[in-house]
C-alpha cells in the first residue's frame, strides 16, 4: 500500500443540491493498493492503444463544478469532461474500431442531443465516414458490433435520409443473426459475457427502429434470455461477468460482482428499452431486470455516494470506480425519467452518485478513477482515465439533464 498526497479527497456531501466544490473539500492522503505487475501490464497496453492513461499526477482537481441536478450545472460538468476528451483523444478516433471507443461515441451522441452543440455530433460523423459506416470482422461479436450504435443513431437522427449509413451494419448483422453460437467453430453463446449486454442489444433495438423489421428485436430478446439464464444470480440480482466467475470468490470470500460489469448491464437495459416499443409485451422482462438491479446497487452504494470495483468487497478495493458508477447512474436516471423506478426512492441515490462522480473531475477536465480494461475488479491510480468511462459519464450527464428538464407534470420529456 502506498500513499498519494492530493489525488483523493473526501467530501461532505450534505444534500446533492449543495455546491460540493466550494470549500467543503479537505485534501487528504489516503492509501490505495498499487496495481500488481500483471495489472500494470494491462494499464500500459491500454495506454499504447490510446484508450487513455494514468499519470502519477493529474494536477489539481476541479473546484468550479456543482452537483446540483439543474440544467446549467449539469451542462457545465458534462462539457468540461467532453471537451477535454475531444481535445486530448480525437486524433485517435480513426485508429481502431473497438468497443472502448464505441462507448465514448455513444456518450458523444447523447451529449450532442443534450447540449445542442453540433461539434460532438460532427466528430462522430467524421469518424463514421472514415470507417465507411462499417463494422469490422466477418462474424462480429458484441464488442465489434458496438460501433454500429453510433452509425444507426446518426441515421435515425438525420431523418433516415441516407440508407448507406446503415447498410454495412445490416450486412454485418446478417452474418450472425442465424447463428446460435458466437461464430462457426466457436461453441460459446453469442453474448457469453455480461459486458455484451451493453455492446450489442442497443444496436439490435435501433436497427428495428431504423428498418421497421422486427427480426432484430426478436434476435435481441432470444439472445438476452440465453445470457440471462447463464449469468443472472437470482439471489444477488446481479450478473456474473461470465460463467467462469460463478464459482469464484474474492479476498473477502464473497461472490465477485464487478462494478463496471453491472454498469454495462444497467446501461444496456436503458439503451435497449429506449428503442423497444412501449406496447411490446416482452418489454416487461427488461423493466423488471432494471428494477431488480437498481434496488441491489442502491443497497451497495457507499455513504459517500460511490461504488467500488468489487461491489461486495469495498474494503479490499477502496478506491471509487467511476466507469461503473457512471453507467449505474445513467441506468437509474433513465428508470426514473421513464417512470420505471420510484423517483422518491432513487433520486437521492442518483444525486449522491453524481456528486460522488464529480469529485473525480480534474481542473483540466480529466475524469479519473476509471479502472483499466479487464474482466474483474483490479487496482488503478486515482488519475486513471479511459474512453469508455468517459462515455458512461456523458451518458449519465445527458440523462440527468433530461431529468432536470422534466416538465412539472413529471412525464418523460422527448429526446
């Protein structure tokens, strides 16, 4: 265990409507576990692929943000991070078509809608044109499919004017829609890991919206249930990362439920429900899933509003984990906005969660405390910032802006 001088702080949150960065922060020097050599190798690999980085010193933390659930405050917090991410990492957008970037792209689309600032959508259009709106691989898995969410959203938001924006994605989905396994010669189910429930289902739901063809929703529903039957823990109301984790136990002897993994599922539920018709009888299953997961993650939220990499074992993973927290706040906010979750119960959870997340924004806009890529809880530096975590943050901010802009009658506002 080593210490850091000012990279972590503790906040007196009070109500989420309070200004949390106006002198209430006390700089401290808590300790946190350093990454093991194997973990550091993963961090180094992520840096080489330009997903983000984890410097020893991220500079001062932001002092100009407010945790108020008000449009102006949310816009300020969202733009600060979005603009830093765009300025710092846009030169690498046209490198790999990989899931880490895809999550960020989904966040930029959401923020373009939320703020009305065209520069975020323009960046996504430029990236999409560079790749000719294509998905990589002959038999794309969920990770490879994820970039299609941005392609199809651009098509839908442009008024369905140019079908060439979705034809390559349609062709890729046709390669796998008839398969009951991941690909020929690979016996694994298509969505064998819980992360896949964020990466793929929202695309399939959007494709039905784009084409009017129900076969994409039919495939989505079939495959989600296959994954649910394998990975859903009926006692904990959480998903195992994959089947190999079902028998595993963490340092405390408890089951392992990875913060970001649960965030992936909650975010995937929200983004799937967004494009699933309200009168579809299958919708009830996904609503119930979101309700059950929401109740469990609310129970596991710390008094400081934060969640840790291992949800059941915060003692051994003491740093907050922002990518999982952001996706969970996004899913919770969507549920409240749509009347799926009780606002009286969950708004305080959301407010505490957002306030906790904002304590990890640096003065220049870096969003820290994001675990590197992986499949399970790990150690990282407080400065660690990666594209997918920022994507989750942007999705959360956009959904909170919708909450803050909700009409007084409480009915969901249009996107």
